[in-house]
C-alpha cells in the first residue's frame, strides 16, 4: 500500500469521526463546547491528512 493512499484513508477515517461527533448531541443542551472543539480539531486533521495524501500521490 502506498503511503499517500494510507494518508487518504486516515483522512477519511478522521472525517467520519468528526461527522460522528458533530451528529451526536445531548438531549437537553445541544452540542457542548468541548464537543464542537473536538469535531473541529478532527476536521482540520482530516483535511491535513487528505491534503498530504494527495500531495504524496502527485
């Protein structure tokens, strides 16, 4: 397996994690601050891993 492909897969996994955290909300309070922060961190990590994977494949 190519390292660029592995980075793309990691980016997809992180993107799925960010989506999962974003979709899960509390019954009463909605999304909490740490929940939003963690989703944003995962989203940025997913973008960086995907961009690195694409650049690695090029």
